[in-house]
């Protein structure tokens, strides 16, 4: 079923938050069907939830200071996977837990560009 969703340039990032660790599954369409890569996130689950809440609360409060926390969150979620994001035009996100509160479009990468400036972002339930 994923093959029908994954047109060229459309990829999926699905997050799983477990009690002690968290994962991102990066899914791209491939000639032989979906290419799925699983990567453990470099942050403990409780700390990830705290950071996600800080970003969401900062944005909700219109606090411009949210940017440093948002950049940190982007780095933890996607920083090591920048090459994977290079040709993505539409990103389907499947958040989990506290990540549901985060407007991923407002996460800036290391170069300062927000995710929404780089690609279309949509969400799907897990």
C-alpha cells in the first residue's frame, strides 16, 4: 500500500516514542518497493518529550525564543538525515506522543530555513 503513496519526491518520516528510546522510520519509494530505514534518535524519550513541549509551548505563546529549541529539535529528528531530505518535495509525518503537538513546519534546519520553506508537510496517524 505504501508504494501507491510514495510518488517521486514524496517520503514518510514516522516516529515511535518508546518508554526508554525513540525511533524515526524514513520511508522512500524505490524501484523494488518502499525503502525503509530505521534510526534510533540520539535523545532519551523523556528529554524528547520535554523538548517537544518546550517548542510547542513557545510557538503557542508567540515567543520568538522558540527558535533555538526548535533548531535543537530539528537537529535531533532530522540533522543526521539531511541527505535523505535533499530531494523531498512532500514530507508525510507520522508523529508519536509529544511530537503531535509540534508544528514541524516551524522547525528550522542548521541553515536557518524552516521545513515549510523546503517542502510541503502533511500529517498522518500511526
